[in-house]
């Protein structure tokens, strides 16, 4: 797989990931094409618990997420990386078990202006009165469209109901609940910190 990956053009490598070692798969003798391999990831949410903090500072009212972020591979998922002084963390520094692929990097500018309002609208979604959350999110979309000159469409009740479901699943994850209880972290608006060292059953690990 690695040899074939190296033969691809940069355009073909976009969002294309290859495992850097078969040992990262929990059951290397089994594969089911069309599904994600069962990888021996570090415990959710993948943070060194000694560095984990909530992204919202209640004392200052500040959202602590930096403005420059990136993600390796698919644009979907829970975790983003911080870009500092134009430096993008390596796969190893992220504790990600794929070979390096700069073409699979998605970069983002994070505008924290409406972040807290958006999360509040999602977490307060009610099936009996969905219009509150729908109108709140669509109001934010309108403001951002004017601010940055985009034309993003409004969301529907079904979309925000799906966001609410994902938010509740994230917040109720037993490993996240245990981490937040131990470290006294409020995870309402998310958690952040350094990547935890990543190990699997074979004792092989990447740096954080």
C-alpha cells in the first residue's frame, strides 16, 4: 500500500490516508472493504489528560480555540490541530497512525465570534420548539454571509436535529465524562490540549 501510495500524483493523494504499520490494526487478519479499519486508537478524546482544559474560559468569557487550525485527511471528525507560526504538526506529533501526507491537510480560519451562540443553539435544541435553534443558527449564517461575502444557505430542522444528536453523543461519551470529572473540566463548548502518546497492544507508540 505504501509503495502504491508513493506512485500517486499530488492531486490523487488529497484526503488519502495509508496506515504506517499493520500493527496499528486491532485485528490485522480481518478487513472489511468499505468500512474504517478497527484501529487501536488512544482513549477518547485523544488528549494528554494533564493538559486537557475546556475551550471556554468562564472568568474571561473567552473561547480559547486559536484562529488557525488544520486537520489531516477527511474534513470530518472531532479533532483539529493548532497551526502556530505557520507550523503544521506532523502525523507523529498528532499521534495519528498514518504516513505523512501534506496533500491531505485541510486548513481553517476559526472565527470565534458566534461559536458560543452556535453551540448554545445546538445544545438547547427542542423537538417541541425547534424554531428557536433553527432561527438562531440561520441568523448567525446571515451575519457571516454579510461579514465574509459568502452565500451559505439556511439550515433546516432536520440538520440541526442531527447536530444535536452528535453533540449529545459527544458529551455523553463515558471516557470524556470520566476525564472531565477527574480534571474538573466543563466540556459544554469542547475540550482541548496536547495529543496523548499513542500506543497499541504491541507496545509500539508515536510521540505526542
